[in-house]
C-alpha cells in the first residue's frame, strides 16, 4: 500500500515538472517576441516640399450694420413702398406720410415771406418746406429691408422707426484668432472666405485687429474684422458662417517645412532628405518660424521628400519607454 502511494506521488511530481518546463518555454518565447517587436525601428513620417501659402485658419461669421429709418414728422402713414426682404438703394422711397397739414403750413409761410421778407419769415418758410419734404420717407443707405414696423393707416410720431435696413455696404466677416497667432496676423493681410454651404469662395483683407483680447472659458482670443474685396452676392447675408484662411505669408522661392524636419548639429541646421541611395543629410539655411513650421531659404527644392526623424534625445526616450538599453553619445551603454 505504501509503495503504491509513493509511486503516485512520484507521478504527480513528474507531471508538475513537465507543466513548469512548458510554461517557462512559452514565457521565454513571448518575451523574445516582445523584445523583437520593441527593438524594431519606429516608422516616421515623410514630408514632400511644396510651395504653399502659410495661413492661419479660423471660423468667421458675416455681419453688417443695421440702420433704423425713422419718421421726421408726425402724421398718418398713407403708403408703404417696401416690404421685408426688399433691396433698396440710397434715396429710394420707403413710405409716404399724410402731407395735407404740411402743405398748408408751407403755403402760409410762403405768403408771409412774400408779404414781409424778414429773417424770421424766411426761417419759417425753410422749416415748413423741410417738413413738407420729410413727408416722403427715403432710405439713407443701400441695403435690405430687415423689418417693416408700421402699416398703412398707422399714425406715427417724430422718431418712430418705419423700417430696419441691413446696410449691404457694411457687410463684413468677424472672427477671433488665438493669442499665439497674434504675432503673425497683421492688418491688410489677404484672407479667403469659404462658404461650404453655398459652394462659394470670396476674398478680402484683415481690416481691423482688436486692441483688447477677450477671455472665455480659460481661452484667450483676439477679435478680428475682415472686409470683402468686392460686394458679395445677395446670397451672402448676415449670420452665415464661413471658414477663413488668413494668408500670413504667400508662397515665394523659400519653403516652409514642419519643425520636426529640421535638426541642428555643430555645423548648423540640416534636414534628412530621402534619396534612391537612402537618407541624405543636407545642410540648410533657415528663416523665420510661422505656425509650427520653419522657413528654409536654401538647401531644398520643390518635390524633395524629407524624413521627419527623431532627435537623439527622442530616440533615448523611446528606448527607455520600451525598456531597452540607453546608449551614451559614444555608443556605449549609459550607466
């Protein structure tokens, strides 16, 4: 009986030993696969050198001034010549106020002046004539009638708003730029307005940059106003949104490339250019930095493909993150 128990224990130990050996081999294989994967060189992006404008992109909204056209005399509204949505020109008739009393006043003042041409009678005549003329309400601006506030037969007083007119001559785009773009955006710069919902693209300029920044929700922005180069078509109305591209620098003989493409050593700034023979180190002359890109004045041509390779520090960080040995500048393992 004891012999049988001893054999059973030995059999169990053998099985456990086999299981342990199998698990150790599987674990070693998994570690090997992970190490092989982690030692693979990371794949980095390429950038093709092209001539393109450097822009700042924001969202804008069309707006315009609104003019309230008020009556300059009191009386009953005899006729209305416009309705909501009508386009009007400066000087166009808007409404007619009953002028019966004003004609009587004018004729009386005229008779008095003819009888006694004194200064006071002359002034009374001018006033009566002006009141008579003001019984015809005209538009002071070019625009679109936004609302009509009275009806025919209504009695109005001096100052009563007859209509509200959106001044089309003041159509503009308003938006805000990030505080980090303030150093790059200047008044007079070209702008492109894209109305995707209308399939329409218009051009304009930066008209005004607010001297005061605004902060909302922890974000600081600077209001900017844009003008149109030409009067927009009637379909462009206040309230519409558009994408705005501010051209901070137009394409020239120089090129702007991502900052990650430019490196520096003891001999100066360089880029890694992709060639049929492999990566080639090319020293370049750089200019200013705009919008996370660097200007290259000399050293590259349109169509060149640049490798956005990491710096030595970035490589060391990657190796540390992956648990790989970190090497010093001379190639030896860092302690």
